[in-house]
């Protein structure tokens, strides 16, 4: 919840957990905030300083455990230093590449008295901005390009920064691709928008990254998903001319050696861009047309057809809707078949953490009670955090949750069918009655058995004042939008036959 809060609001989400088991339970959230570059502060209990180091009850060395997972891990040893350390924690969470900070609080820090003055008021942080000579170089490189591409990422964009980038991209007619799960950071309705470089990357987006001669990467870190396993750009020197703009010195050159590295914040950088011209109108037009064509889809082999459901949601959801998801094959629907306008948001973890969607959608309802928050959850994914329905009721922050119930850990089943066809192992799920479960928490809940029943069920869900869970009957056959489970298995068996007969 705190990780999603940071991602959505740009301010640190705050989380308090107990020692050892509480801290390890928070680890998925800390890891997700780190991979998402989202600001968060986690306060963790610690044994008293008088017994530290003896492996006392629930003791953990937080600096060691979270030292490589969080942006910073610290323990407060003197109550007098609480203001200093909290100030640094807050600032660290927000500057450069935003991220999670873990602050451990030994028991005596909670009871000791101090005369230290408390902090007053927020810190003001100006973004690092590029100088004019550097911007002239950017212009020269882009103007000399034949197939320029902009790659954006991160969650610390402001409305002004986004508008400036959109104006530049449209004014220069340059296509824009979003890094894995950051497709909500650029208006998908802009003619410049050309898709997401994420998991299951479509061929047209791969082509854009591969064939671009100049890539202007702003605020993006080069993760495995965004680079298709580090194959679309060569490590460490890509064939494409790379301009890498990031507010953190630790990101520039981390994986790729840019032709031009610029340490600047995304909004300050976007504000300094002036449109360029070049002979690439066809390149941009095709990029956009290919993305639009990706929405064409045949019927799904499933009682509830998610192609039609998502098309319905594109029609009825308000322009400021907030979508959330965890991990599983079902995420293809909110991630690849929704169009995020300038005000819509996607809360989806770059860490691929199952269970992220439900608490993220609750956080969205806490932050923006009047906006529609819709969580897409797999049946496996939902059960990682479904107990948070209780938190939602307590907080009065109840989203609409769609469970894409296919009775399997579909992603893992797909790997099994592709690599070991017809050898299913441990991926079937014995699910509870999700309707009864949700109702027991006080949510409105319905089972949806047919596609044609979805629109009315969704309207009731949205109108419900208790939040709602819709349990959608999805066939395991419909594991990916363009290949059924049987097709996956048959293709793998045929390949196996060919290899064995050689
Ligand atoms: C916390 C966590 N545990 C395990 C995984 C590995 N994993 C990724 S997807 C997946 C299965 C998801 O199943 P489900 O939520 O039912 O979605 P489906 O693929 O069936 O649509 C698993 C086990 C993970 N990403 N996160
Ligand atoms: Mg499933």
C-alpha cells in the first residue's frame, strides 16, 4: 500500500511494521518500491540497544538485510538524532532516483526523551536541470537522426513535465515508447505514443527499439523487461546512439554507455526541450499505426471474454480512473489492452510481485476517494493479499476488484506447457468461493459467468458503496490473447517431435 502510495502521489508512502517477521513480510513492498523507483519510508521495530547483536527476540540486522534492497537502510541509536535521520530519510526517498528507505527503531528510541527540536515543514527540492550547451547537443543529435525514438519511465513526472514532453514529441513528430509498466506516464491518445516496452513485448515495439538510430531515454532505468533481456540494445555499448537522461548519477552508465549522459530530472529536462524537425514522419506514423493495430483481437475461448470486457472498460471508465494489478498472465489486459489518457494511472509493479494490485487499489482509494480504482487480479495473485479487504473496509477505501479466475497459476502453467508440454505440475489451484469470501468482508460480490453479463455486473460494482469483487469465469485455455493453452502445448510437442526425429 505504501509502495503504491509513493508511486501514485510522488510523496513517500509511510509504513510501520514490527520487528523480524513484520520486516520480512514488508520485503516485497520494499523490493517493489525499489524496482519501481517509488518513494517510501518503512519504520521497523528493533530490539533495545542494550541487547542488540545477541539475536534477541525477532532481531534482524536491518542494514544488512535491506542494505541492498532499499535505497538506504539506517538504525537510529540516539533519540537526539531522530530529526536529523528522518530529514535524511525523507530527502533520500525523494531525490535522484526515488526509492524506499528503511528506518529501524530500537525499542528504547520509542521511549527515550529528547530535547531535539522536531522537524517543521517539508523540504523543497529543485530538480537538476540541463544546461543550454547540453540541450544544443541533444538537438543536434536528434536533428541528425533518421529514426529517433523517445523512451520514458519512472513515476516522478509532474503534469507540467508530461505536457512539455508531449508538446515536444508531437511538435517534433517523434514516437514515444514507455518503459515496463510506465505506459500511464504519457498520454496514450497522443499520436506520438507508440507502446510499452514491457513483458511479452509486441514485435512492433521491439522493432522500434532495435531500429531506432537515436534513443532519447528520459527517467528510465534499463531493466530486463524494457530491453527484452538486454537484447534490444547491446551491453555495454548499444548500436543505437543513446542519450540517457536521469536525475541519478548511479543510473547513467549502469548498464549502457550513452553517447551523451545527462544528469537531470525528467520535468526540468522536458521543459528545456525545443521541437526539432527531420525526415521521419513515416517512422512515427507507422509506430502509431502498429500500436493501434495491437488492439484488434479475435474472440477469446472463455466463458468471459476479456477482450470484450477490456473494450467495455475502455468505453465506460472515467478518464481519471486508476488501474492496478499484481502479476500473472491476466496483467496483459490492463497493461496491453487499456488506453491511458493524460489523467489515468496504472499501479503495476516492475518487480512483478503477485498480490500488489489489491493493496495498491486500496491506496488509490485512500489517496483519491472520488476516483474509480479498478484492480485486476489473478486467482493466485488475489490470494496473496486478499486479507486486505478487511483493511479496505476499516479505512473506508473500497475499490472494484476483478478476479480473472482461471483455476491455475497461469504464467507458470504456460512455462510448463512451452518447455515441458503436457507435464503439468503443481499449478492447478483449489480456490475458495470468492463471492462468499468477499461478502464476508462486507464487499458487494458477484460471480460473472458470461461476457454479456459483465456490463451490468460492472455497473452494479461501481455503484456499490461497499466496493465490489467480481469473480470472472475465465477458461485456462485463454491464457494469452493470441495463443490458447492447447496451441501452446501442441506447438511445444511438435517441436519436441522434430528434435527427437532429427
Ligand atoms: C509473490 C510472488 N510469488 C510468485 C511469483 C511467480 N509467479 C508469477 S505469475 C504467477 C502465477 C500467477 O497466477 P494467477 O494470479 O492465477 O494469474 P494467471 O497467470 O493465471 O493469469 C507466479 C506464481 C511472483 N511473481 N510473485
Ligand atoms: Mg490464474
